[in-house]
């Protein structure tokens, strides 16, 4: 409107805090496109101390200079006011107008019935042509909630508005609303790109990556500079560990935690789907994984590389689980690049209960542990009762075996391509070779160097590896069989369950069984036993949506090719010890003995020996103790651990006394995530793997071997 227009105003209410409905402090929610900002806002909706705006708060007017105008929609930026601030009503209004009437398709079922003209009149009455942006925005909020009616929160601590992209303009927002706070939601660019492209099918990954990196880097800088006023929440944490994340949010806001923070709602009513209030169509951890897996290798590699710098910033980097996205470049996986480059964090900080290091020394062993989704191989122990750990990055190490012939370590790397890597222990004579500099210091322990890598198809998805005489056998989990590797190259399918007989190639094209471990018998493979998640080739497959693993796990006899034990949940790590078959019933966190398996499946049973606080996987024996690996349970995989409390699961090793079934000592890695395999190294002192030296140069790799 122009000066001298006919709009009448009640001067007694202009900019008068006493006449304003209570609003509390502004809490602005920011996020890049399709990153979970709407979902997070809906989680806040039902809290009694929060007055949550029911739509996106689109305050941008398109006026005035704004950085990156061509990159980001004007409606999602902080407003520059029109010459007459009363004209801001038409610039601000968007979804609110659409939802005012019941016939709008987008907001079907969410009509507000607001009298828009009465709301407009009230807004114009509360401001003048000299009102500041802060006054205008508060008037907009106050008059909207007055028009909406039925306020569930009469005296809120905060008024919450989802303002996409507003982290870009945080300084301006703080100038106009000095008591404001902001929470910025960040989501993996890989999963996010897939959903954004549903709306914008021609969006190229380079453009997406640059904009994702910009807004999230800006947000990280604000969070670092003003942590009391600006916080970052990871969308994946809202899916994987919502309880812990929302407790932290409540603590930062200084409000009491309420169970309503765990369920998305609109105006206090729980939502079955996020509907029109968020850009992520399905808010589920399985969606994130499916999105990432749906990307073609080229796009995935481009997104990963183009956002790498931003994702390395503290606050944007996630917990160990997102490291699953690493090692997706086939050339890098083949090159041993990370032997001398510490490009990924290796979480080795530990806590112990009992005399863990002393007991390893007493048993005369050190250990090999594969940390699969953190992508490193770990050797520990053998230091006279004192701590010792040595780690090396590998692409997704899974099964491992100590070759009894020469003491070498054989490790399966389950990325694309699959690799079977061999690490041989160096003798003291290695330092006497003519190519070794005289001033190269001898090792302070037993050095294991990579000597060979057998390259195999990535689709084999190898989970276990064993050696019989000079033959190497692997569990090809991706295709439901055991393969024997050729002497120089290639593989041959040598064992599979009778279930697949007559199925032709179709029975081996997909992972129906999650065949994952091999327990050699006295006769090697001939009388081995194998664990699997299932014994069926219909319905949902393991790790896919709709699959329910409880009670479906089995043990196969290699000799009969039939099931000899049923009723397990995600069994792993079958191992022979002193004539008995031991295994981990991982979904219930137990270690047990398979009994009466020779009498048939009707009589066999698993007798648990101990229950532990983690997804049990990885098993070895030393003397009268079992060494059991424990992994954390992530929310997306809770159905695979029905016998565990996911929030209390831990990553570590337990030394279990076989006589009493009690835990003698434990080690925990608080920042650790997943363990797959545990192997014993007998009488090996301070086992050592190559790691980064000065300037990324590793002298062991350069001169020894």
C-alpha cells in the first residue's frame, strides 16, 4: 500500500507488547532441501513449552540484495521489508492461504478455516510504516496464531518456525530478533540427492553438491562460533537414535524432555506420514540405505568426492555408522592407498573392565579383530599385560583366518571388488636385507605386511574365509554358496544347501540365506557346519524391508547339506572348540553350544552359556576362555536384535570363562561400532600393521617384505 491509504489502525495496539499473545523466544529451524527440517519441526510440535508454526515459515520478500540469489529461492531467505511494512503480509503468505480452505489439494485434511481478511486486518493494525523487521515478524506470528485459535500452548518458552535455508542469513536474523536461536538439520548428501531429484529430475549432482556444501558449511561455522545460540542436528541421528538426540535438544533448549518429542505431529495430533510438511517422503533408516544403494557408481562417487571437504568439518561428520559410505571407489580399494594415508578416523580410545590386558598375557595370546563398517583391521595385545593396539584401514574387512602353516593373516575385504588379502609376519632377518637402510629402526614387535591380494567379483559379498591345507574356502554370502578359490585366480562353487538343488542359476543370483560363517570340522570342509539367517527362497530377503529374522536362523551340516539346528536369530561365528560346536546367537546377544545336532533338527538345541550387551559376532578361544566380539545395534536394524536393548548395546570384546559362564574381563571402544571377526594370534608380541608415517610415507612398506 502507498502512503495515505485508507487502512485504519487501532493505535493502541501498535507495537504494544502488552497486547501481544505470548510468543516466547524465536526458535528457527533451518535445513537444506529434503534434509529433514520439516520432520524435525513436526517432532517439536507436541511439546507443551513450544508453540510450533504449522507450516513452513516462508518470510522471504525477494527485495534487496542477497548473496547467492540465483542459487536459492527468495522465499526461503531472511526478509528485506517493503517500503510499507504492512505490505509484507502478501509477501509472507503462502501455504497459510492454501490451507485456509478445505479444497486445497496439497493440504487436504489440514484445512485451518482461517478468515484471511480478518487476519490481514489484524496484522496491519499491529504495525506502522516504520516498524522494524523484528516487530513485523513478531506481529505476523502473533496475528496468525490469534486467527488460528485453539492454541495448545498459551505461554510458550519458544515459538518454532521452519525456515528452510535460513542458516545462510543467521546474522541478519539475529540482528532483527536478538533473542532468537537456530537449529540446523543436516542430512547425508547421498540419500538427500535421491529425494531431491524426485522433484527436480534434471538436477545434476555437481550443482547439488556445491549448494549442499555451502549451506551446511555456513551452518557449521555458526554452530562453532555461537554454540549457545546455534546447534546442528543430524537427520540420521533422528532416525537411528531419536531418544538420545531429542533428549540433547531438550537439554540445549532448557526444557523438560517429553515423549511427544519422539513422534511427529501437526497441531498436537500425531502424523502417520509427514505428508505435505516435509520434503523427505519416508522418514525411515531403511529409506536412507535404499537411497544410497540406488545411486549408480558414477553419481555416488561424484557426490562423495564433491562434498568430502564439507563433510569433514566437525559437526557435519557423523558417528561411525556413516563410514559405510566410504571405500566405494573401486580403484582406491585396489590400490592399498590408505596403508600410508590416515584419511578416515580410527576410533581406538578404549575402556576396560577387569584385567583385560593382563588376562590376554596370561593366556599367551594377542588378537586380530575386523571392524567392518569402520573399515579397519585391528591387532591388539601381546605387550606383557600393558595396552597395545595397531590398526590399518581396509575396505570393509569381514572374515579372517590365521593360516596354521605359516602364521599369515588372511582377511576378506567385502567391498567392490571383493579381495582376499594376505598379511605375512616379518622375521628379524628382513631388516638385514641389502636394500634396507642401516638406520631403519627394527620393529618393536611382530610386523605384518600385506603381500598378496586376490581380486574377486564384488557381488560374491564374501563374509568368511577358512583354509584347509593349501585350499582357501569362502562363504559367498551374496549367492548362497561356499567357493574354493583357484590357486592363482578365479573361484569354483563347491558347496550349497540342498534347498537350492534344482533351482538352476536363479537360486544363486540373490542373497536369500545370509550364509555367513564356516566352522571347520576334524575333516575340514567335509564335516563343517555353517550358519545362515534363513533356509528359504521366498518372501523378503535378509536386510531388506519386510524381513523378520527372529527365530529363522539355522545351522547347516556341510556333509548332509541339510539344516541341523533351527530357531536362531541372526547366528554368526560358528567355531569348533574341544569337540563342540559353538556359535553366537547374535540377535539375542548370546554365546552358546549347539547340542545334539547329530540327532537331527527335531532334537538339536542351542544352550546359551552367557548373554552379553551387544550383537555378538566374532568368536575365538584361548585356553579356558572364549573371546566374543560385541557390536552396537543401530535403530534401522533393531528388528535383527529383538533380545537386546539397542541403546545399551556396546562395541567391544568380552573374555568369557567357559567353566563358569561369567565374564572375566572386557574392553569397550565407546566410539566403536561394528566387529565382525575375532582370531587368536598365539605367542605373538606386539603385533603391528603398517600405518601412516611422516608425510604419509611408511618405511616398512617401502623397504621391507
